[in-house]
C-alpha cells in the first residue's frame, strides 16, 4: 500500500516542468443550464481577468473579478444557490494581494498542482478589517454571509498561502473556512511568520458541519489551525515550527489521521470541554514540548463524557509531555527518547479490550485524490459535448459509448460541467478514470425506467457483477429528476483486488435544487399531514449500493444527501422528499474504506419516520420496525430510521462516528437540551458482527447502542455537551 502511494507522488514529480497542467489547456465547454445567462462562464482562469502572477503586480481586484463575474451567489447578497457554479483556476506564479480574496457560494478555487501558485499577502494587508487572505465566508453586519452549516460544495486546492510579509504582531489569517458538507481544503501550504510574538494563524474555522481537510502543511505562526466545527476528518496535516499546531475550539467529533507535528510548543490544545471527542491515528509528534493538552479530568469532568480522547499507533519522539490535563502531566514523555502508544482511550468505554491489531509502521491505506497530472492530450470529453449537458437532451447512449471507449486506455474521461439527463443505466467499466468539473457535472436519472419501486434500476453502475479492475472517480454529482422511486443512484459492483478503486468528492444529491423537479414548488413540507406521501416526490430507492461482488473501494468526502431544504430558496424552506436507503455495503470480500463521508435523510437508514413509503425488503437486510419496536416505550418514536446498522459483518472498525437525529415532523424541538434531546429511541444497531467503534457521538437518541435487540448504552450516561459520546465500544 505504501509503495502505491510512493509511485503516485513519483508520477507527480515526473511531470513537473514538462507540460502544463491539463486544466489550463483543455477545452472547457461546461455550462450552467439553470443560470439566467445562457453564456454563463463556469471555468475562469484568473489571468484572463487581468491577474499577472509576477509577485509585484497587485492581483487582488483581478482575482476577485474572476470569482464574482457573471451574476453569482455573492456573500451578503445571496443566501444559497446551485445555479452559478465556478472553477477559478490559478496558473503557477506568485499572486500579490492587498486584501482578501472573497470566496463565493459553490466555488472551487484550484491551483496548478505541478507548481503550486503562491498567494502572497502584501506588507500592508489590512488584517484589522479582513478575515483571511482567502475569506471563505465573509462577516457582515449580521454575522457570517452564509449560515455555516449550510455552506456546501466548495473546494480550495493546490496553493501556497504566504503571510510572512505581514507584521508578526498582526492577526494575519491564511484561510477563513466556516463550511460544511461536501467541502475540502486540499494540498495547501501555509507560510506564516515565525518572528517573536507572532500572531499569525493558518486556518480559522469557527463554525460549520464538515468536511475534509487533507494534505495541508503549516510552517511557523502562533497557531497552525484554529478548528471549531461539528465533525471533520483531517488527514495528512503537517506542522513545522508552530507555537501551537492545532487549537481545538470545539467539536462533536474530530478524527485526525497521519498528523505530523514537529518543533512545536504544543501539538493539540483542547481549549475547554466544548470539545466532545478527538481521535488520533497513525501520527507522529517530534520535538514537541506538550503533545496534547486536554481539559478532561476523569470522573470530575463536566459534562461527564466530554473531551473523550482515543489514540492508536501514535509515536512521540523527544516530547516533554504526551498528555497534560487540568492537574498537570497525565502521560509523561521522554525529552531525549521515543515513545509509542499502540492504543489509549480516555472516556467512557463499553466492552473495551483495546485495538485488535497493532499496525506499527504499516499505516492504514488512505490514497490521495488523483490529480490527473497529465498532458492535455490525455483528457477526453464526450462528443459532441455541447449537445448533452443542457439538462434536456438524453445523454444515456453517448455516455455509455464514451465510457466504453475510454476504458483501458490512457485517457481520462473529463465530464464538463452540465446536467446530463440519463433515462437508463450508464455503466462505468473497469479501467476508467472519470473527472468532473466544478462539482457541477450532474448525472440526472429520470423517466419510467427508474419509476418502479418493485424493480429498482441503477442510474450509474460501476462494473457489472463479477467484474474486476479499478475505477477512479472524482468531482461529480449523481441525482434524480421527478418521480424515480426505483432509482438506485450508484451501484458499485467492481472488485479491485490490488490497489483499491476510489471515489473522491462524488456526491449523491437528491432533490432540493434547480433542474430536479423536486423543490419547494413540487415537494413542500406537510407538518399537518400524517403518513401522506406525494408519489411525485419519491425520488430514490437507494443512494449507494456496494454489492456482494464488490471489494477494494476507497470512498472519501462523498456526501449522500436527500435534501431537507431547497438550496435555491433564500429562506432555506424545508421540503419533503422520500428516498429509501442511504449507503448499503454488502461486500463479501471487504476492504471497504469510507473516510470523511456522510449520509443523511433517508427513510430506513437515517432520521426520518420509517417505512413510509418503503416497506422493508428482507433481501436487503432492511430493518423490521414492527418487530424491533414491539416492546419499546412509545413516549419517544421508535420506528425511526437507523443512523447505522452493522449486520452479519466482521472486522469492522469505525473511527469518529456521528449519528444525529435532529427532527420530528420538521421541528428541531426534540433535539434541544430543554426537551431532553430525545427525537428517537434508537440509532445504532449491531447484530451478529465483530466491530470496534472509537468515539461514537450521537444526538437526539435515547439509546446509543442496540446489540441483538438489547439496548446496552444510553445517552443519559454519556453526555458530552450537545452530543453524547462513547470513547470505545467493542463487540466481539
């Protein structure tokens, strides 16, 4: 596994200086069919808007013009929208800025990964009136431009952010990033002042519900990253010479994978007990005074389960103190030697026996996003591209022919931004690499083939049952239009026996946006009606099905979302859409890795009233609420969708799970502390399985874990603030 990663990066190095990055030269023919301007420009190169990139010319205005041009969703003016997506591309160079780069809704800021562009703040950068060299969610008179938990579908990739010209005493910030699902900061380096008294910060994230941070490097500064968000996966973060690497402002559950902290005063500083849980895996602290500072104080901690900490396979080399608490050192380090923690947990434990297998130096497999670092001639779009992404013309035959043609070649299937209507199954065969544009390449299943709830049909099928090989798929949306009760949005059959196949930022988005015919006008909420189903709003049978024949799949930052509100509505109006099942994994060969991904608002697996209009199907191991709820008190609803079920499985390991139930009949009253945070009776079921769960975080459920029909963990015993937390749950 490690060899594969090395080869990937070797390939990255090999192309530097040889050819321009493909995104710079490929023909961009993407469209936004629901924008008011038929000539709306999705792809923008900042140099086409006047940016120079010579490190001398002030490029602030040109960059902001590239982002804002064309009636887009601007901060403080537009609440949310999917109709004006954009990729803003930065060729290599040094871009001097004297004010913030203002990010817009549904925007991907992408640099050349073969020679990352530098965004350099000028010496007179006004830190007193701005928040961030890149401001992802600008403050106004009424607070943040967008509600942080509703900021979706955005990326910042492949940059160097340099604040070293700003006075060390100024409150300089690299990126301000209060964001949520389907967002990512990737392959970014932060160069911060290391002068005495430095106040520089790399990333400030104070709110949100994300998300993914990966392949970030921080050099110098007061704090590398100030992080406060509901839940996040952070992978391959490196810190060099920061006074504090990570300041954990608050969270419900964070998972850190492959941290490297070197020559820092403090590694992770947990500021208070508003942090529910932290999981640290496969990480290294070198020459650090205090690796981890926590406010957790054993049985004296309030709330009693807050500050839960799990370490697995973490090394400490020349570290003064590994863990310090309110009363001093909890785990001493060795200022002249090395210590290795194979497994450690501080928090509430259920049937805990420790990690099953110590992985040592053989780190768990987490492949990087493939950047397709190839010359432009290897990128191929479907032909004719202008005829099939308009949201009207049937693209089924063209896409099937296109993917079959690309399979097994050295070509990368590039799908321009647009809405591709699919009326029957589209197959992505083994040997295909697929890349979308702007998170706005939307595959839209619709029509009678997908309408029969008794005979479900896949919209996108990756391989046929029994097929072997690999697929790489990134930066796309799969959805449906209108009544599609029999639509299986993604069916994954492919078995990758060697290096796993991968999905990166491939999102399932069901309803709630332009072009779906599943918006407020068609599917309004119905709080006064009970068990009344508008059949035109039954939009999916299952969102992602990993079948029995499938194996070897890495799924990262893929959000499976049935819309609970209309993204085009300025008032965030709630809507009613029915989709049967979220993610079903039936793989018999295993090696399924799901990282930084989430699934929401399905009927049987997620928090909506269950069974209507989807009766249980035994062949899919659907829950039988008539049986399981028979002896459960009815003061709180029981027949509600499970957050997670593990049935007849083995060797399952879960890090940092967040299972939340917020609504009853469109109201969030049930999840408020004043109501006892009781929206449903149960949320996590285990039957006939061996698994270990590290840092299980739940909201709105009475019972946290149900095993073989018996409730074994209750929320009242594991309060950690707004969430309830179990540090370790082990089931042999």
